[in-house]
C-alpha cells in the first residue's frame, strides 16, 4: 500500500524537475499542478487495455503531468487498478514519489468488477445487497447511489484498487444527473449534505484530502433547469459542515470549443450577479478540471475547430481550454504512446496570456 498524498514541496519539486515549460504549472490549494491532466475513462475492461492505460499514465507523468484522474466505474474498476500499477511502478523505479502526484477518483455510480466473473446484477446482489451496503430504494433509475454506506464502501474499494491509503481528491460522480429524475431537489440537497458530512469524516480519517463534484450538466444548464445546481449554495453547504477549512475545493465539468457554456454562459448567480461557472468558481476559490477536451475525437476532424496560432487540432483544443481563466487543467484520455507524445507536445509551449486569450475569444465569437 502506497502511503502519502500530494504536498506543496512534492508537487513543486515535480514541476521543477519535469523538464517542461514552468508556465504549464498552476498553484492552487498550496499545490503545484500541471495545466494538463490525464483521464482514464475509455477502453475495454480487458488486460490489453490495462497495459495500455498503465503505460500511458507512466509516460504522461514522465512527460511532466502530475494530475491523474480516474473513477471506480471506469472500465468496471480496472482503470483505477491500471493507475495504481503505473504509480507503484514509477515509485519502485524511483522516478517519482507519491507526494509529487495529485490523484483523483470518483464514486456514486453502481459498478461491477470486470475481474470478478459475475454478471452486473449478480455482482451487485452478492457484493452490495447481501452485505447490506445497498438497500432497496437506494439506487436510482440512473444506476446511481449516494448513500453514505455505499460511498464509504466504494472509497475503500478505490483505495484498494489504487493500492493507496489516501486519494487527493474524491468526486461525487454526476450526482444531480444521476439522481434528479427520481428525487426532489430538496431531497437531493439533503442527501448531498449527508455526502459532504461523510467526506469530511473521511478527511479526518486521512483517506481523502479534498472532495468535489464531477458533473455533466448541473453547473452549465440555465438556472430554471431541474438539473441546475448553484455553486455558491454548494460551497455554503460545505462551509456549514466543515467550516472555512472544509474540503470542497474542486469541480469537474465538460468544456471545449464546442461545449463552451462554462466560459460563455452566464448561468450562475453570485452575490445576485449573473456570471459564468468559471467566474463563479474563481471567486469562490474552487478549482476547475475539465473533461471531453476532444469530444472523443470529434473535434479533431479538419475544419471543425477554428484555426489559431498554427497549432495542430489536438494542441489547439488543449491550448484553448487550459488558457481559459478559471480552468486548472483539461483531462485528456490517452492510451497509445503516439497519442500521449502528440498531446503532450503542449507541455513544451506556454498557455496563451489572458489578454490575448480574451481577444481570441472575442474574435472567435464575433
């Protein structure tokens, strides 16, 4: 079991020895984080993909990335295991130490285990129902469960999968999206309070350092949508439970040149002013990681994204996202060595300065 967590000194040391452009690291929550991270969502739950993901994570870290994102349900628990193996091997090879890496995972979806030869519902029955982890009525029609008993079970499984005693960030995974068809908004907020209480308890136990919400719709939709969630209210809820020093410090949402609502949509109310989610997050001290930078490759087709700075499509997509004010890092799903090498050319050039970026946005949206 690997002990430890990301530290101020460890992440700073990683940045300094990474051999990459130092402008590609941001300081947040007293940590030095690369402005591109690796995601591990896609792929079949087989041993060939295990090896690809493990090697891609290792290659990414050795190329200057210290933000690694996964989830217990990705590849039915195998993504976490691939990340755990990658980090263990790099530590054994004395290439890195645990305190240099920022590792996040997610829980909330009901998942099986691809390494256990049981059908999905057989596994759920054997591992969760019969052991009292899930009771009747706990799981929504969206295969989502956010009871403290279930999330606590999932955290322990994640730590075992990752071979670690602590994760830097635990996200509640697509909670509004997975729950709102089955529960009222009032009930949802009551349930969210219980989850934040659990996460604060797990911080006290030393199993997680921070927590957050990985989302799809709730921070991007108009405020009259049933899926809408106010970031300010969410932050205040965390403060009510954990005080000013609470662990709610990060959110994750889709953002790219097609899904531009995080930057351009003024859907969040902050001190009775309409602002974008990126502005709200910056004002509230919340770090934002972003998903689907290439929309599973659809944005990389020639002519789909506007041209700028003579960059190839993958670098253009990453450059736009990571240069957006309020974004810590896009999370890139990459498995082949060629894709990792191509995408991580971005670490050799600095992001676009803010004034130049705002001028570019103006040009692209006019």
